């Protein structure tokens, strides 16, 4: 088996021991009164983080499956959708929309820049028949935060639905779903909720349900169809709320983490990310690295760092893995080799991990023959 590396990746992250321990509890049934207690507590804690009264489902599968489910359930082939595309995950939303035969209106910005709300306003004027916008809140591919609040407000005024990939932002930054009027919001447990991959989380607004009900073409099938999940939640909801066997241990692990987040408080949970990202930016900056995106749109969840001329991204990644047992993320797609990405998820935001990471980068630079004063990366700790 591969030796475990300390994770400084953009997801998943290293999680607490009590979260891991929940994975080894005896297997529970995914129905009946015992399960309903666990399920309802999980949904209630998720509602607090989403800040929503909307219906929430837990759907066995990755975050991308739930984006697929949302776009496919709300829109029919030939419908027009505006798709925010400023990185790897935005491009995936385009691919999903095209897969359903939708007419895609690209809403782009250059890599490393956020989407521009004014541009969105123009697109709405040019495409009055567009029925939805989909976009990524935190574009993990570039580490840019998109201005979701502003974009959601424009969408709401224009009366078009907004479908959000919040896989890497929910729990890491404030995202009040009801206040901002987000119709569909998708996340997973293995990013800022600091649990284990395997299940997706989706919230659906009353307006999104209206679109689902208007949607007569059910050509995209049964499993990733919101109607299927609604049927079970409403008709069987008192004892068997999901249409399929649920990953019960996985949900127990998420519940453990959600209880921990509640205990420290959501604001303190956000502050942990903000501090970790500042410590990494200050520390790496002091070592001569340049960040990939401006501070104003930089995410507190993952930090993108530019490659340097003295070594390749692969070289620092390989050295950190083999000599210090830690993993950082590379660049995706066209950013491959141009940046590396440091995640602040889970244990990566702890003092112990931060010091270990920053000091190891110092050591790598000394190994490469660069003059770096010992401890100079730790200024932001
Ligand atoms: C990690 C990530 C995904 C991918 O989630 P899967 O669970 O692998 O499908 C999607 N979008 C964003 C923004 C992500 O960070």
C-alpha cells in the first residue's frame, strides 16, 4: 500500500481521528428510526452551514454527479444556459450542459481572474431567453473566488435560476444560500466540511422545483433525477428517505465532522482557513514565490503559487513527497507545470502542518542551493 502522505492538496484533506473512527463502526441500515435520527441531525447541521431552509438531499456519488443531476433535472435539451467558465471546473459545467444538448452561452474571464458581474449583465441582455446560469463559486483549478453574491443578485433580478458548484467553498467561506437566492447549491464532505469522499450534498429552492416540474423530458434517466430523490424524501421520508442504499458510515463520519464544526463555531471554522492561507502566502512570499492570483480574489481555501525558474513544479512536488512525506497539488489542464496549489483543508490548516510544510519548502530551496534564512517562511504563523 502507498505510504500515507500528509495532504496539502486542494482536496481531499486529512481529517480528524474521530471522523476516521466513524468509518470503522459496525454497518447501520439506511432506514428505520435509528437511521432517521442520524440522517435528520446531519441534514439539520448542513442546513446551518448552507444557511438555508431549502430541501437538502444526500446523494451517493461525487460532486460532479450532483452538478450533472441539477443541470439535467432543471433544463431540457435546447434550453439556453449561461455557463461561468474560468477554470477546470467551470469547463466541466460546460461539458455537462453540452452533454444534455443545452445551448451554452459562455461566460468567461482569463485564467486567474474572477468572472465579471458586468459581463454577466450584458449576457443576460443579449440572451433574454436564457433560463439559468451555472458557475463555480471557488474555482479550485485557479484558486480564484468568483463574485457569487453579485452574480446571484443579477440572476435573481433577471428571474433566471442559479446553479452553483460550491464543492470547494461551502464551509470554508460564508455562503448564505437563502439570503443570496441560490437555487441549487452542491457540495461534498471531503473539502471544507472535512470528512470523507463518497456522498454529495445538494440544496434545492422552491423555484428550482418549479423548473423541475416544468421539465417534461426525463430522458436523462432515473438515478440522477431530482424527481426520484424527491419522491423518496416525501413519500418514504419518515423511515427510508433515499431511493438507494446509503453509505451509512460515510454519513456518520460527516456527522462527526459537522458536530465538531458546530462546536468550534462556523465563524471560527472560516477563520482557520483565512489564517492558514495568509500564513502560507506570507511565508512563501518571503521565500521569493509569487502567488498566482491577486489577494482580492484569492481563495482562503487553496493557494495557487507560480512556478519558478530555478526548478520545475514536478521537482518540488516529488521532493516534498519523497523527502518529507507530503503532497501538494499541481496545476490542472493548461496550468499544468505553471503553478502548484496548496490546500488548507482539514489538518493542513493546523499549526503543526503549516510549520512542517513551510519549513520543508525552505529545506527544498536550500537543497537547490538557494540562500534562505532558517525560519524565514514562518513569519505568518
Ligand atoms: C473537487 C471539486 C470538484 C470535484 O468533485 P468530485 O466530487 O470529484 O466530482 C468539483 N468542483 C470543484 C469546484 C471542486 O473543487
